[in-house]
């Protein structure tokens, strides 16, 4: 009876060896095959056959990996302590290097990202961290990509997610922003006053060269006064009368200026006559 089942033992062993030798890899994975401990080839995707006990394979995922960089305490160049975290996107482009050159490429990339994040941000001021994130992201990405190239890893992108500040620093930044808004408001107001003054000078020149425009402005002012204060009674005065009155004042001023020298001469005449009379009187007495 046992002899009848003896032929099944080799068949079972062959089936088990086949199951142990067959590997199926999807499109996004590759297998790094070692033959007796030495690197042989990178295989996949699809169906693979390995010799059990002689060949070993380590599978590497080629898809982009999202790595969350933990919060790091960073001292900026202007001595401000902030907590910064980021997210890192990388993928394996050379499975052979990713397995042979580094023990665990995921952990190694995470540790390298943390140290690079602290070193790069520590060279910049707080204002640059808050306003120039794109440039800082590019700097970190270039440094990581250059250092992980020997591991067969391509760093696709780095994004700084949060920059956490202390409450005192947040209040200081708020005061700074308020002062900046007030400064801009004053500058804009001053520029408006300057432009308005230029326009007023141009308007005055136009009115001085054309009397009709001055009269129209006079009538517009009267209209505005009547609209604002309905209880006010306005008696319009023609501009011709104003000009005539102004001319009369100028003539009166000129006549008074001419009378002043004549009065001074008349005042000096009698005084000189009296002086001569006084001179003659002693002569007659003599």
C-alpha cells in the first residue's frame, strides 16, 4: 500500500518547488535578484522563476512615495525659534542602488530630509520663511536630490506645510503688518494731495487765461451753495461789476499814492518860508 503512494512524493516535491520558485510582480514593482548572495539582475514585471535556496529576490516599489517630515525646531537667522514640518515626494529610479547602496532607503531619506530642512531654513530670516516658500522648497529639493542620487532615488518635490510661531511673535507680526498698512495709507494720501495740487494749479492757469471759465466756476459754486443750504438766500453778483469795482480800487490806490508826494512838498514849502522869514528878521533888526 505504501509502495503505491511512493511515486506521489516526487510529484509533491516538484509542485512545492514550483510554488516556491514562481514569483509574479505587478507593473509598478521590480525584483532585485541575488544568486548565492551576489547581485544578478533586476527582473520584472510579470512572471519570474527563482531557484529556491539559491536565488533570493527583494521587491522594490517604483511608485512615488509620500513622506511626512516630522516637525523640526528651527532657529532662523534672526534668532527666532519656529516649528516647521514638510512633506516629501520621492520615487526609486534605480532598484539596484536602492537595495545595495543603502540599508533602508525610506528611513535614510526621511532622516536626510529632516537635517536638510533644519540646515536650509536656519540660513534664512523669518520673513523669508513666510513669504518665499517656493524658493525654499526648490532649494531643499535640489539638495536632497543631489544627495540621494547615489541611492537610486529621485526627489520629485518638497513642500513646507506649516511654520508655527509663538503667541508673542504672532502679536509682533500683527503690529508690524498694521504699521505697514498705516504707512502705505499715508503715502497714498500724500500722493493724492500732490496730484490734486498739480490739477488745481492747472485749473487756476486755465481760469486765469479765460475769464468765461472763471464765470462758469462762479455760477457752479452758487449752484452748489443753493443745493446744500436751502434756507440760504444768495444774491448773485455779475463778474463785470466785480471787475469794475476792482479797477476803481486800483485807480483810487494810484491817486492816493500820487497825492502823498505833493502833500510832502507842500509841507516842506511853508517850513522853508518860515525859515527865511526868521533869517530876515534878525537882519532888519540889525
